[in-house]
């Protein structure tokens, strides 16, 4: 059994390439966004924990 490849026109190939590139760019952007958000969350968590710890020690110190 032989699979016959249909030759794609130049414009069709270009369109596919552009679509794939756009998708990849969007995925990369989303990944960057989530990374940034994670960093923000970790910083917030760190600050929150520090505040909580300082309160605990302030209460126990009395």
C-alpha cells in the first residue's frame, strides 16, 4: 500500500507555518505568564508567613 502525498501550494504551506508559529508564540507567552504569577504567589506567601511568624513570636514573647 502506497500513500500518495499531495503537493501543497506555497500559500498553503505558508499559512500552516504562520498558524503553527502563532500557536507556539501564544503557548510560550502563557507559560511566561504562569511563571510570573507563580513568582508573585511565592513572594506573597513568603511575606504572609513572615508576618504570621512574627506575630507568633510576639505573642509567645509576652
